[in-house]
C-alpha cells in the first residue's frame, strides 16, 4: 500500500507529538495499569480473594510514578453499596524492591496478620499500598508524608475503580512509618481523593512525630553511642529519603566512606537483615558523617517539609494510639504532637497503652475498632 507524501508527513508529526506527551497525562493518579496474583508471603490469611494492583501515583516532588498495592476481600457476599475499605499504611519494611509489602508481605508477620485479620473479620476490604519506589520504579522517599499520602489515596482510588464490590467509603489505619503516613493522609485525604471517594477518618499507632527535631542534630560530633540496630537503620533510611527528596543537597558529600557504604547497603536491604548486620558491627551513627546536617541552610525547615506531620487542617475524626514503652519512635515527642493537635482543636481521640512499639498495634484494637465502626455508621 502506498502512502501519500501529505499522509506520511502527518503521521510523522503525530508520532512526534505523541512521543512528548507525558504518560501521566493519559494515566492520571489512581489509574489501574495492571493486576497480578499476590505471592503467598503477601497474602493475608483468611482473605477470600487477594490481588496485587499496579496503579499510577505520585512520588517525591510531585513526580508521576507507578506503584502497587495488595487488595484483600472478606468472605461472603458484599453488603449493599459494597465492602467499606480500610487502607492499610504499613510500617518500615526497607527500601529495596524485594522488600515491598505486596511482594514480601509484612516485616512483622504475626503482628500484622493478626491486626489486618481483625479488620477483615469486621467486614472491611483492605487496600495495602506500597509506597512509591517500593516494588516499582525509582527510589523510595522514606517518611515523605505527602508522597505517602498520595500513594495511599491513589491506591484506594484505583481499587474502587477496579473492583465494583468495593464501596467508596474508606478510612486509613497505619503503624510506625505507616502511622505517620496515616496521619498525613488524614490531613489530605479529602483533597487528594476528590469527589469520587468518601473519606471517613484515620487511625495511627506508633506515630513518629517531630523526628525532624532529632535528625537535624546528626553529625560527626555525636557522642559515640550505639543506637539499637533498628534505630540506626531508620537513620540510614531517612538519609536515603532525604537524598531522594532533595537531590540538590548532595547528601553523599556529608558522609564518610563508611557512611556511604552503609547507605548503599540500606538502599537494597530489608529492615530485618539490615538490622542484623548493624547489630553485628554496631557502627556509631557519628561515624557516618564528615560534617553535620545542621550545616545545611534551613535544614529544619527542609526536614519539616519532607517528614513533618501536619498540626491542623483535619476534617474527619483522628485516632492515635501510643505505647508508653515505645523506643522505636521518640515517645515524648509523639505525646507532644498529640497535645499540639488537642490545643489546635483538631478532632483527635488519643489513647496511651502500657506497651512497646510492636504490642501497641493490637492492644489498640479494643479502642480503634469501635472508633472506626462509628466512622462508617
């Protein structure tokens, strides 16, 4: 078949035009781009059906990306209007793609399966978002609250579009890293979700509040104290997230050879094996640095923008549960954050428990289950 010169020219122009149209323009946030079976490790026991959903979302600096989520359905027929949705914001799993929740499952298997199983038994479908850079392209901007909020909201958008048995009514629950993600999601859920979703409220446990106040102090002059292996891993993950969010800061230039080596290791290693490696060698955090982060102009402001939790603007009820023996987050700072929300007249319900970081998750259910039930009433 012969093509006229005019037609050929038109095709060339069209092809050139299409080649520069961003993919995100054709696939807005919340668009489903694939459905896959879940691995056995990521499949919640007791779920009647479970799948891995790939969808468009946003990462650091409002850049479009593709990420993923695990979706779990309760047994039986969906109620009229569909299964109400619990969006699960998971705790720290690591930074490597093989650490992603929808690939490897939770880091704290027994704890999280008991917790999510309780919500499933209450008749909620569960949408468990992987955060951007976990199991998908790019680096994971660890503790970047705005990016995490986009990922959680977009996962619910994608799931409710993909599965007609899901209601558009939803709440978010999260622990540790996910506790902070749930709190930030709560602040922006209505705005990010738009008119297609009906956001009802949030639950956050083990919430890492005001971590920016601590991280701004790290540097070579730190006393040669040995943090717990998990706390040292968190510092490395935060440095990675800071580097991903603010590449112009050249975070590597603040690090010693040891610091760069450990940071490279943290980029690919999940939380449990990384913690084991750190525990075996016990490097002091100060040994990672050639100069303090405090030498960066407005470092506290940059950290607050990157990981700070909102102190106002919540339009739906908010539940926080905190273990008084929690040493994975700075518990006095989390208590201060709850006091700030209360002083700002935010719709907060707060409970403290005589437990540590891990035990608070399921200890809080006695209060959070009836709290969430009222959200959907």
